[in-house]
C-alpha cells in the first residue's frame, strides 16, 4: 500500500472514530455494506472511483479523493 493511500485509510478510520460513526452507518451513507468498509479501513481493498468521490463528499474533504489514486509511474 502506498503512503498516500495508507494515510487515506488512517484518516478514514480516524474520521469514523471522531464522528462516533460505525462502519455499518458509514456503509449505508455510501450504499455499501459494513464488510466493504471494514476492508477499506484495514487496507485490504481500494474503493472504486465513484465511491472515492462519495467518501470525500461524506467526510467533507477529510478523506481526499487524490489520496486514493495510484501514483503515476
């Protein structure tokens, strides 16, 4: 996992904790399921582009779109 992506994962986990929001509640906001959010928070998977944008919107920019993007070679 790249550094920026790791930071996005940490920021998402921190944001959820700070807001007192469960992974299940966050998943409902995204139209997803808790298992998928758990995988994101643990760095086991990456969100799709449309969900990256939605994550940024829901977190009001705390988790940024560009942090999830792959670095160019």
